[in-house]
């Protein structure tokens, strides 16, 4: 199937919104793939982090929102620390997740974790879960 | 020229075998080679050393020549293309004729290509023995001397030609600058702004144009064409055709009355046919020389009976319908070829619709659309209906890097100018979308990649990695079908305008001229350099120098650097009192020559002519580059190359095949 790349305002709005929410310039990405190369979750993802940002550049909103990648991202910031163009990919992921669930309903809260489990979980996992599933 | 040489039986030859570190000694037993040759007739001493080309190595050669009274030496080392000159100079310092030096190549043709030490050593012995056979037959030679005419001809008045002319003139020599168009300026004067600094192209070029026109040592010949060139380095005779302008440039006061009354409207070349001019016209306001030119092909017939309106209104009486084409002759010592480039035709890529749709334009046309002096005054408007395009698709590599169907090479400047086009378009139309289709983005150059990154990051130009399959029309939109190989998606874009980055190609109009100059070109018709790394601004043909895109695709800074380099080379030539030419040429033995003329057709340099009165071939030794093609072809043995005679070659073969 041929994808229509519209120069129109709706595509522009999506890109602008992602840039506004993330504070990142997605056009800075030159597709070197370093984010995907170092991503610890990449093997589980249907779209690699660099593919996500590429689809954002092209304004292909639906392809991005359909992806499992958004919730597999561990927010570990390996990509951000290595990006040669200084893009914080984790923030871009976060921005896309915001667009996906604008209603702000909490899918997860700290109360859902048993105190025993909470003792063993690294703090970063708690933060990541809240980032992804709570508003 | 030969001078008195000892008989071969009396010659004392010295042999110096080089280790070249382990380059040679790692495979060839160099001591064994020196030892094996010690008793060969003619060899009076032999030795080896780790680096013959080093200072101590050369000193050893010089001292040994003096001590042992050597009449010739053989250096068994690398290819003669590398160090023949070094050892010739060492010989000269020792008082030995430099043409008594033989280089036996035991590196490139032996140690580098073999691994069997024993066999390689035996081969080295054979190679050196063959050179002994040659060395005892070498004659003392002296370089051929010739005078230099210290004036240069520069062909082409684009930025390269202008720079070369200015530099040569500033070196203190006279220059004749020939431009076939009515004005100098070339392609650069048509550009809008130049990457990566976005200087206005006209603003930076016009000062150079003015400087050329006012320079006391530059004779500017616009609307002239080089008709033929004869002679040789330092002594060329040039015939230049003066095309009739039909307007006396000294009388024309640029009042423009002629243009107003001229009824003939033709496409304007300066604006790439995007606007119109009259048959009597000035190419652009800053044209130099500042004069009107009457275009003979479009004038109503140059006959006062048929039209003559321009002549009637011309107050200074500058228009003269009776002007004729004339020929002028000049003598020069060097020629700079700066004949520029053309764009590959859009016809060749029919699937992109460049021929069918007005709104599919090439890079130069888009330059004019962006230019403040262009047909739209710098407002981006599409040619078909003058609307401001809200979506522009740029397609890179149109014809370039297509080995099968089009041109195999990279046109080098398109990545940068496309980034510039997209950036300038976004500046002029802030709500417009710019999309670029590319295969690779190649932006090597000072501040080039930063410029490209700015186009993407700041001006939000969407770069799509992939080629376009076709462009077609739907309503008043152009539909572009292509692919983004990064996502694997086939894409479709609605565009108002498509800009094709057509490949840079040779200038068609000058191919005849290049043939007449007998100057060598590469397979794409660009002028060939003498050596791709070490002699990049000289032609293989002595006395010719290259500047700019005549030599191949390049950007303005590179063209200007090359022009300055070519000018410096011309300066080198003119700084000499007289020229020395290698004496290893191929003269003719009149008594043996049958006048068959085979060698004349073999000679790539035009050095040989058949003298009809004597019935034998005449050789211009200055033109002869000593390639030996004629000597190999001559059926009578009349063409013998100096120090490379048939006798010497057969002796070498005998020496090599003995055992």
C-alpha cells in the first residue's frame, strides 16, 4: 500500500505536538540507529526506537500509536545518554504515550504493588511504571 | 639531442641494489642479486643498501660514480615513476649524464607480486641483467630547449576562467580571455545564493567580473570562440572567431530604446527560458561588457527593409547590420581550459515528467526562481500559473550514480544545492512543505554538513531516503510516487512543484573544440588531468591547464582553487627563460623512412606529419611525449626512440631469456 504523506496541517500538528510535549527536535535525528543498537528492550520491540522517531518525522501518527514499543520502553535512558544529536528518545516515547491516552486515566498506581514486592523492586522500575501507566 | 658517448665495450656500469626496507629485501635476496651481477660484462662494481633514495644512499651513489669513474649506473629498486628523477639528479651532481641512469624495477614488478623467495631472486637477477644490456647502449642526451611565449589564453569566462585570468594577469603576464556568450559570468552569475554561507552569487561575482574587464593585462574577448589551436607548449598559435554583435560596444550607451521597439520575443537564456527577452538584448543588468547584443538567429533578418526598427531609434548609431564574422590570430604559451558544464537533460528521465509538466524544473531553473533578479523577483512562484507552491518535492541524483541507465558518477554539488534550495524555499514560504528524496546525503566540505543539518533541524525539511518512481499530474497537483527505505513504506506526496537535481555533464558545445585542441578527455567527456593526485590541474597535453567543471563536477570554492592552481602552474611555465623537454623522443631516420605515414596516425600528440616534398615523416620533438607508439608501429625501423631503440629492447630480451 502506498502511504500518502500529506503536507497538510494534521501531520504538522502531530509532529508539532510531539515536539512540544517532549521538548525535543525530532528532525535532529539522522537515523544512525545508535538508540536502537544499545536499547536493552529492542529485541522485544515491534518497531525499533529509531523507527519510531522516523515515523514521527514523516507524520505517520497511526503507525506510531499502534506500536507495542511504546510500553516496552523501560525509560532507562541508555538511548538518551548515547544519542550523537542529543535527542532524548525516552522523552519522545513519553510524548507519544501522552497522545495515545489523553484522558489521563491511571492504568497503574503505586498501591497495586504489594509491599513485599515493592521492597525488592529497583526504584527505577517503580518510576518507569508510573511514567508509563499513570497520569 | 645526443652528445658524444663512450662505445659500449668500454663502458663501466655500477649496480646499486636497494632493499627498500623489507619491501624488496623481504622477498628478494638483494645481496645475492648484487653478487650475481658482479661479473657480468660491463658491470664494474655492484653493491646493496637499505634505502637508496635516502640521503646517505644517494651520497653513496654520487661518491661511487666519482671514485670508480662510472659511465652509467643501474639502480635496482622501485618503479622509475617514483625515483628516476632522484637518481638522475644524483648522477648530474656526480658529473654523469642523467640519461645514463637505468632503473630496474624489482619492487612493483617483482617483490610485491611474488612470494617464492628463490624464484623472485632469480627474476630480479634477470631484470637487472636486461638493464645492463640496455645501459651499455645508452647515449648521453641533453634536454631539448624551446622558447616560451609569455601570454596565456583562458577559454571560458565563468568563475574558474575569471579567477585563472586574474591570477595570471596579477603574476605579471598578459592574458586573453575568450567567452562565447555576450557576457562573462558563466553559470555562477545565474545562481541565487551560494552554499553554505548564503552569499548572494551576483554580489560576490560581479566585483571579479569588473576587475577582469578593467585589468590592464587582460584582453577580454566576449562573443568570441576559439576556432583552432596549433603549435605546442610555449608556442601556440590560436585562431579566434569574433561573432558579429551588430552593436558597437564602445558606442552603445545602454539607453534601451532598441529593446523597446524590437518586435521579436524569444525565451531568455539567462532566466533558463522562464521569461522572455527581445532579439536585441542585454543578458542581465550587470553584464560585462555593458552593451546590447543583437541575436542574429532571432532578428527579423538584419535587413533594414524588413525591420530595422532598432537601428532607427539608436541615437548613438551603435547598431551596424553589416558586421561580419572575423578571425583574429594570437600567439600564446599556455592555455587554460575552463569551459564549464551543462545539466543532464530532463528528457532522459521521462518518468519524472520534466518534459511534460511546466512545474517540474531543474536545479538551475529553480535558482532563477529563487533569485532576486529572476523572473519572479525572488518570490517563489511556479511556472505554470504563477501560484506560490505550498509543497515542493526535491529529487536528488537525477541521472547521477546510475551506472546502468545514465551516468555512473556523483555530481557532487547536488546534495548541497538541494539543501540550499529547500532551506531558501522554507524561508520564502514559511507555511510550505519541502520534501527531499535522496539516496545518500554527501556533504563533505567546510561547514557543509552543518548547513545540511540546519536545513533538516531548523527548517524542518523532510528527507526521505529512497528514489522517486514517477511524477504525474492530477488536477493542478503533481503526484510524486516514491519509497522511504528507512521505514519500508511506499509513499505518495502531493506537490505543487518538483525540482530535479539533474546530473552535471560535459558541455556539449565545446566537444568539437576539445577535439581540435587534441586535449584528452575521460570517458564522460570531461577534460582529463595528467595525474589524479599529483598533477590535478594539468592536462596530459603539455601547455594545457584545467580549471573548474570542464574537469568534472565541483563547487565554487573548489573551482576557484583549481583556477588559482592552474594560474600558478602557468606562472611556473612563464617564469622559465626557456623550456626543457625530455630528449627521449622518437626522431625519424630519413634514409629508412618509406613515408607510409603509419606513425602519423599512431601519434596521440600530433607530433608527426608527413612531409610531402621529402616523402618522409617530419617530427616536432617538442610535441613528442616519448610514448613510443610510433616506434612500435614503424615497419621500417625508421622511428627509433632515444635510449629505447629496437637494438636496446632486443638486447634486453636476449639478456633476459638467456640461460
